[in-house]
């Protein structure tokens, strides 16, 4: 068998912009994927359980608190497929459907970042709403929404209509994970949290304290389910993890939302813009 070809650092065309691959000088097999200059994914090709981005570590901590065993997972937003790689490493036998609208990005990840090495993974090239809308009822244990245009979550993936479709696709004990970026005041994430909380009986928000207080722009993770979340273990895991995050759940989350309105299709929503120096 021939040697696996190493990725080639450089810039590659994609449907929605330019992909750049950068080698991590501190980890032999670590690679950063950027889209139009914005960091989108990090993968270690030989150690898929290694997660570099703090928000990805928080997502993994939620997954680690779910009941043991393989998962049927749907991922809205592909990037370098960091989370499917992680889940397959820690929960062998898991199955993944990745919904990604950018065919050019998918091709780069296939050719350069060994996507075919991830077992039981399929990619469907379509937008998130259409992709989820085509899925059968009660077909997923986990549905991850980690889709960005630049550094902003598309509003159409944060509405009551879309979240109702997510709830339809999840099994009764299924869990949704949503990656949201926000800054001072957290106005956007509060509305997304209100949308999620209006759809699912149980919800929680995880973030580093500085981001949660609105002191700096960054990623926050929403998780929700029709069944009770493992709030205690999740709180301890988040506080003791590398990100040292807080978990805000149930009544505390209701107070944080503080009357923010859920997002309906057609609402005029002001999406947060990161400070210009964030990615320099």
C-alpha cells in the first residue's frame, strides 16, 4: 500500500470564496482551514480526538455526557468535518450525514484532509434547511448546527420553523447542538436561545465566562432536548475542561434570555459582526 499523501498548504477555490490550508507548526499532523481569511476548522489527521478550538471542545463535552454508544449524527455545516472525526474516534460505529452547500469546499477537504478516512460518513451538498427538511422523522440522535457565512450564523438556521424541523428529525431522546457567535450584550444569542427554548423542553448555554458576560466576541454553544439534559455532569465537565466554561441552564437560562423574542421567518434580525482585529 502506498504512503498516504500529505496535504498541500495553500489557497484553493471554493464555491463561496477561497479556502486556505495552513499547517500547524506545533503539531505535525495539525491543519487549519480558513474561508476567506476566517478560521473555520482545525483537524489533527492522526489524532481526531484532539480539538483545538475552545467551542469545539465544548461541543465534545456535551457529546461526552450523552448516553454511551454509537450515534446517528447530522451535521449542518461541514468545514473540515472536525466533529464527525471526533465522534467516530470516541464512539466507534457512529454514522454521519454532513450537509454542506459548498461543493468546492467539500472537494478540497476530500482531496487534502483525508475525508474518506472517516468511517460511515456521507456528505450531501445542499443548504441546511433543504437538507434537514429532506430527512425522515426521528432519524437522528444528534443534530449539530455549525454553519457560518464569514463569522456569522445564517439567520435562516436560527428560526422557529427550522428548529421545529430539527425537533422532527431528532429521536425522542435526541440532542441538538448549535454554535452561535456573538459579542457585547449577547442580543443575537439571546434570541437564538429563545428560539431553541421555545422548541425544546430543556436547554442550556455553554461559553467561556468572558464571552458569556459579553466582554468579548466569541462562540457560545446551545444544547437542547425534549428530555432532561445532564446539567450536573455537563456543568462540572465544562468548568474543569480546557475552556473552563460556564453552563447556564433551565431557570438561569430563562433569566439570561430576559424576554428576548424567538426568531420567526422574515424577522429583521441584526446579526453580530466580529471586531476587525479578531482574526489578525
